[in-house]
C-alpha cells in the first residue's frame, strides 16, 4: 500500500486550502462584470457591518457569493461521498452515484417539475426537496434489497443499485414523454447546474455536509482497514457490517444533498479522490481532507468556466465536469492507472 509522509500531506492540504480560497475569489470576481478583489473585500466588510448597500454589493453578496459557496459545498459533498464509496467497494473508480442515487433524485425532481410546471416560485424550493427525497428513498430501498440475506454484502449493494438505477431511469423517461412541456427544464436540470443558487440553498446543504463529512474525518483508521477486506478488517476489531451502514448513510446523505441543489454533476466525486490518491496515496488521514478541498476547488472552477466561457450563455456545469473527467480517465487508461 502506497503511503505518504505526514509533512508532505500537510503541505498538500495547505496548498489545496490556498487554491480553494483563490478559486472562491475568482468565482466572485469574474462574471458578466469583473470586480476587483479590493472591491469584493470592501463589499463583504460593508455587508458584515450592515447598513445601506450599493448595487454592486447586492451582486457580490446576494448573487455571486452564495453561488460560489454552494459550488464549493456541492464539490466537497461529492468528493467526500466518492472517498466513502471507494472505500466501501474497495475500488478507486467507484462513483457517488453508483447505488442509483442519481436516478432516484432524477425521478423525484422530474415529478416535481411536472407537478409545478405552472408555478416558477413553487419550483424553487420543491425541486431540491423532491430530488433529495427521491435519492434517500432509493438508497433505503437498495439497502433493504441488499440485506435480504441478513448481511450487507457489497456485491448485493452494487447489483441492487444498478437494477434500481435502470428501472428509475426508465420511469423518468416515461414521465418526460407524457409531459413534453416540461422536458426542456427537466433536461437542463439533469445536465447539472447552479443557476438557482441562493442563500437558502447554502443554508440547506451546509449542515448536511457538516454531518456527512464527520464520518470520514472521524473514521480514517476504519476506512484504511476497509481496504484490507471485510474478513481482515473484522479480525482487527472493526465492526464491519455496522460500519458499512454508517459509510453508506453518510455517503448517501452527501450525494443526495449535492444532487438536490445542483442536478446530476458527474465525475467530481469519481475523479477528485482518484487524483488525490495518485499524489498522496491511499491513507485516508490525508486523502479525506485533501479530497474535500480539491472537490470544492474543482467545482468552483468548473462553475466559473460554465458561466463565463460562452457568456452571456451559461453552459450546464455537468458538461464542463464531463469534458474534464472524460479525458482524465482516458489519460489514466493510457498510463494503466485505471486498471490498478
């Protein structure tokens, strides 16, 4: 097992924290109108003090700041979930959506979009709620199906997730066929994006991220033991079945939280932990915090590209992450890393 020294990991984490801070500043500074960093800082200080605000203050505090913070939270959620699922399945290429979370969230969102097609205001809060409920119910059903033999087997989890994923995707397509007036908004949501970012969304996702990320941060040794296999981890004192449920619950909470506000954004949870692992090794003591920071940074930068590269037209951020992730894995395949 390849490991890394703690000083090297600490330096990498500090550098990633600096990169995230720079990405957040760039996300606020660049857009339809560029804003100088000094003006951003002054505006944030005025907002903290309260009192009268200018139009530029409103742009910074009410539009750009919640968007970059939400992008960071979504990226951190997906990266954290990726670390958990990759440890659970002992596969560095496991995806946060591997258990059908995306299909469940997609069906939940589509049902809400169709039901609220005449009310834009109602959609604002109802679509994330519908996506979250759909994702959580899907995970609950997957766990139930995989536990029929009294033991939570990872192979059964995978099979149940794949089966449900295809079934729910088919139901989503069925609903779309009979509600063509809502098809454009459904397709755009499923491509992933943060166009509806607001402070209420940040307030909703932040506590779910805080709860979910505590599991990998507090259980780095247990996650390292999971890489040795169920039998060996049990021999070393890990309550494997109970810990699997904890990992599954935390990973599903993180994934559902991200999907509910951003739609289906691929490759962030798959690519980020893998990139960090190539640099720092598989030790979760460094892999977890580094992946959280890297995922947040990647998502902020992807969202920045999505809304500026063809401005005033905004590209769904899921397209940007896919265009990044696809070539990355082709490169891994050429190097042979993807088969290790």
